[in-house]
C-alpha cells in the first residue's frame, strides 16, 4: 500500500477525507509512463483518472478531476505532488509543496487533538 493510502486508511474512522485532484500527467510518454499520453480532452483525463484508481488500488482516497484547463491547479499554484489540509472552515491550514505521508500524518494528528 502506498504511504499516503496507508495514512488515509489509518484515519478512515476520523472526521478526515483524503482527496486527489487529478490534474495532468507530469511525464506523459516518459519513463514508466510510456503508455500514458498527455490529455487532449476531459474524456481522456477521466479515463486516466479511472486507470489510476484501478491500478493503484485507491480505496481510501477520492479522485476529483480538474478541468482540461487545470483551473484548480493554477488557482492553488499546484506542483505535481502538492498537498493541502483544508480546515472545517474551508481555509487552508497546512500546505506541503511535495506531499509527504509522514508530514501529513503528523499534521492531521495534531489538528485532531
């Protein structure tokens, strides 16, 4: 199980939800992703998000799909693996430029106290 998926599973009974905002492929057609092209339309993007969920066994995180213009990514100045914790008031309470399961876990546990 991937580290962030483990954190999400551990916190499943808590008032915490883990979401993935699927934006664009960081390395389409490269490295181990030769079979994954860059998205040309929202249908392609949706298919790739479904493939991600199926191939990685995401059970504890929900995938949301950014629009084809990556509006959410641009709004939040996204990096390929950025993470945010949003408080119950809808405000960002923590941001991590490169998502670390350990840092996210510590921060969430701290917020739940």
